[in-house]
C-alpha cells in the first residue's frame, strides 16, 4: 500500500473517530461567578450553544484543504487561500472584506553554499534538496528554495567559524578567545534567540555572512525519532525564516508607522534602515552543515557548544573556506488580509479581535494552518449563534493575516491603518501554531491571565475534564508562586507566559496597547518552517483525530464570545500591578549587583498605588452595577497608559513600557524594557530617564483606575 493510500485511510478513519470520540462540552454553570457579568445565566446558555458547534471532522477537512499546496505570501496560491477564508467568513454571516497591502518583500532567485577544506577539496555544495523517503508532498514544484527572507543579496567567500547560538555571550566568548569575527562567515545554530538577532549581532561585529542550521541536539535525532518515523527534524529539512530586524520594528520595512495601502505613493516610502539585513544569510540543514563543521580547525569550543553531530566541534577560523551566493528579488508585492465582522449591539466601539496568519513558508500544516482551521471552526460556532438571534455586546472581528512569516507584515499594516479605531479595542486574541501536539499553553498580558484560566475551565479536554485540569496535570513544573484567582483565593495554577514577539499580537500590544493573548497546543515539532510541515506529518504526529483542533476552536471562540458579552471588561489589574512590582524589584537588585545607583522608590510607590486602585475596582468587576460605561472606559484606559508615545530608546516603534521583545532575544519578552536594557548597557543616565518614564506611566494608570465610578 502506498503512503498516499495509507494517509487517505488514516484520514477517513480519523474523521469518523473524531465524530464519535469528542467529549461533550464542559457545561458552564449558570450559578458560577464569572468576572464581568452581573448575571451569568444567560451567558452560560450562549456558551453551551457555542461549545456544541466546533467540529473535529470539519476542522480536519479545513486543515487538509488549506495545507494542500505551498502558499508563500504574495503568490497566486496565497490569494486563493484568502478568497477561501473570505467565503467561510461570509458563510458564517460575517460582513467580510479582503484588504490588500503593497509591501516590500523578497523572493529568492538563487541561494548557494559551497565549502572547501584546507587542502582545497570541495566538501559541500548545496543546499541539498529536502527529501525523506515516503513523504507524499515533498516534490511539489511550488516549494520555495530554502532562504532567509530579508537577507541581503551578495556573493562572498571567506573563512568560516562556529558561533554556537550566536547570542551576545557567545560572541563574547569568541572575543575572549581572541577569535576575530570580522570578514568571516559565522555558522550559527538555531535556538537561544531569534534568527534575525543572530544576523544583527554578526553584522555588528563585521561578519561577511551567516549560515544558520538546526543542530540535531536541539531539533533532530538526538531528541527522538525523525520524520517519517517520528516527529523530529530529518537530516535534509531546513528551517526557513525571516531575518528582518523585528526587534526594531515589524511590518513593511519601507513604512514603519504608516500603512502600506495600495494607493500609498512611492514618495511616502523610504529605504529600509535596519529592518532588512545588510549581510548575506542562508539557512542550512544539519546534513549540509556537518561537512563545514567537520572541516573546521582551531580550538575546541567551551562547555555547552558541542552539538550532536558525530565528531568533535571546533571553533575555527581555519580549515574551511565557504562561498555564499544569495540573489534576492526585492519587489513591492500585494498581500491580502481578510477581515470578518460581527456588529456589536452596545459597545460597538470596543471591538474584540481574533487573529491568525494564513501565509506559510511551504505547506504550513501546523504553522499556521492548524490555527486557521481552529479559527474557521470558531467562526462556524459564532455563525451558529447568529442564526439563533444572538448578537454580541461588542463588535467581533475575525482577521486572517498575510505576510506574517516575512515580518508580521499584514497585521502590522492593518494596525497602523486602523490605529485610531483600535485605541478602544477590548482585546486581541491570537493563535498561530494552533496545534503541534496535546499540551495547551498560553501567553498574555497580566490583565488577561485570569480570564484565560476561566475560559480553559469551561472547555473540555479530549482526555477528560477541562482543558485547565489537563493543563495543571501536564505542566512541566509547578508554578514558582501560587496563582491568585479573581476572588483573592489562593489556587493551584499554571504558568502563563509574557508576550515578546514572533507573532501577530506584536503590533496590537506593543505599538498601540491593546490587551492581548496568544494560545497554542504543543508537542514535539521537528518540521517547523520546513517542507515537511504538511498534512501527512500533522495527521500522523500532531493530532490524528483532529480533537485538539476542535479544542483550540472552542477556546478561541469562547475567548471572543465571553469578552464580547461581558458587562464589564474582565481585566485583572491586581495581578498586573503585582507582576510589575516584581519586575521593578528584580531590576533594582540587578542595578545594585552592577553598582548602578538608581532610585527605584518612586516607581515602587507608583506600582503599589496601582495595586491599591486595582483592588478597589476589582469588586466592581465581580458584581457590576451603576455606570458601566464609565467603569469600562477607566479599565481600558489603564492599559493605554502603559503606552509611551515617544517609544523605547533606539526603537521608537515599540511603545509599551512594560513589555517588548528583547533587542538581543527577538522573541522572548523583556519586562520594563527601557529600564532593564539601559541597566544591561550600564547606561545610568538612560536608566534613570526610563525609570522616570515608567513611574509616570504607572501613576497615570493608577489615576485611571482611581477615577473609575
């Protein structure tokens, strides 16, 4: 039996099992206290009706359809997915628009890597075509060659050296060993920071080019069985990805802060000033990286630098010369966002936004189609509610973003275009890599963390109980400190992460201050950004019966329904204030350790003032009465007060004073970034200035809550 036939049988059986094995929804109790609702009984009925609709079978069908062909942003195949999603939104009863943008993006004309050892023998030429025996999708001619979007074009030949993860501390180690990066080609392994940061750091140090590979110790046979015998990365699989300097600003590199609408004149655009990499960067498989690493001479690396390839790594330089060719076709290309709207009945100016990107490097079954399939089933559930006559109190917007992989482009341009409307948005709920396995996880601003916990308590897990129950049982480590629920009772809980960057919540939270959350269901995922992130891998390794797609659809849709229907915005500023206070105290300890004299007293006092105001307002959220519009306005203004119009030092596009992606991490969040990054740079005057900005923002936020009726 061919793998094609076997997969067809697996799919049909999975769809049948999905219809009979999905657990019934956990019934929201009409008697339970849910923050934001004066009387939850009516909402409980709505939520029961919604939870009964999303289907594992239909979600599996959506995933198979949307991941059937490669659909890189801006291609005809990508446009077809936009029209498909738009048709689904219209079928659900949403007022739907396809919103185009004209943005600068590069597609590869040629990427080539060659290497010779010290004797002049050629040891490598590539990249090798990704291939594994038995994958039914790998030969599609529309598969884009492995490349790094935003790489420079160039033709360079130089000695190579090994830089581990190419983090600041790794380059520091090379400097300590008197290894000069200037003019060299640096071989970096994926992990530890965003790939664009690796290129940025290498460029700052004068490197001629960068190669980035996935070491099997991090993502390959060292972790377990590789595809097609298991979930991990096979030898020829390449992680594509953008190296745009997202930590400076995302979106169209020609229009930071300005929407790239099709009619925007060329005179309003500018040359990229740092968002696009200035040196050549090419990704490699570990099969292609191995001969370069093996030929390197020089000292052995420090502890922790040895990967899992079967030889002793060396730092170089010396032993191998590498030739890189990168020819990138930079053009202004059209991309297409899709926006579906459900008009609110009372608070139409406080929209709730649900988003997922649609474009993929290749097939994108996990990233992002699993999120799209979940979003379409959530839309299906809300469409069923509309047919009963239900209308949400707040407008709901379902958004399918384009160009995310190249640099969060579609979402950023839309946010920049509609920034005025979004100043009052109630929340942005993101899903990206919706399902790669069975383990639910989330990240959010602190004001939404308790809200997320409440939603997961109302959604069933395929393994029984609620998603929250399974989350507590499967969390890697107990929480360092117990959670505190809305009523102030200590509760066993889970860790909900902070938002850095790497997905479409970035412009919402960090540019204009919309409270945001991101959800995912995770597992071993070794085909990220590769040819093999296809339906075959998903159906065998991630979610064979599509039950976790159904789970994610229920969570995503319930986030939207509950937030849209709440009488009072269910924000938790008590948790927010206490987390901010912990960030300030940690920064104070770091400054003291580094002998940097700073006065943290006013900032601590402002955070304590915010905590006091939040505790007073919390009782109004638990039992809302009186001037609800005034209370909602004060609650929403509080998050807005964390936005500093001047932005962060050296990267003014990022305006949130509590959270930002780290300049040297890219994905991971840096808390109170202006203060912490100035301390890291040992710049006392700047740290003092940013501490004053933080204090002012906290006082404004506290004042907003104090003014609440």
